[in-house]
């Protein structure tokens, strides 16, 4: 995990309503890079953080994707 990824994930954890793009800019990514948040959201670090957040909320992936 890069320093910027770590910082952006930390920002998102502390501010659940913040957009990924905003967190990326705050973490030091350029505005141009932040326009493509998939650079962060496709990272293993982000997926792990997201999974841990769902687990803490007792939400399984099956429940999350249920209609």
C-alpha cells in the first residue's frame, strides 16, 4: 500500500460520507488522478478496508448485494 492510498483510506474511514475523489485529493493525489477514483478503489488495500467496514457493521456481501 502506498502512502497516498493509506492516507486516502484513513480519510474515508474517518469521514464515511466523503467522496473517494475528495479523499484522494486531500491525501495528495492530483485532481486529475482523483477524477478516476478506481485507481484507489481497485487496490487491495481499499477492498480490504471496505470488507472490514462491512464486517464491523455485520453486513455480509450476500446481504449487501441483496435487492
